[in-house]
């Protein structure tokens, strides 16, 4: 029974964080310049932040999967 409560609370936390991230991303729609070494890239801040969120989620999944494997 305790495991079901933990899963539900984790799911609720993930949903709340995802909604918060979406609200923050939508409110930042201006153009930004990303300069990395010799490259300059102009893009919408939304695209940049979504890209960073995707990278963060993927890294989080990879790290948690690595810990669970023996």
C-alpha cells in the first residue's frame, strides 16, 4: 500500500513540474543569440528552453536507469 502512495506522489510531482516548465517556456518567446565558440545561432527562447528541458529529462532517465542496473 505504501508503494502505491509513493508512485502517486511521484506522478503528481512530475505533472506539477511539467506544467510549471510549460508555463515558464510559453512566457519566454523572444529571440536570443546563442554563441558557442565560433558559431552564433539566433533562435526563439522557447526552442532553446524546450531543448534544454528535453536534454535534462533524457539525462535524468539515463542516470536513474544506470543506478538500477547491477
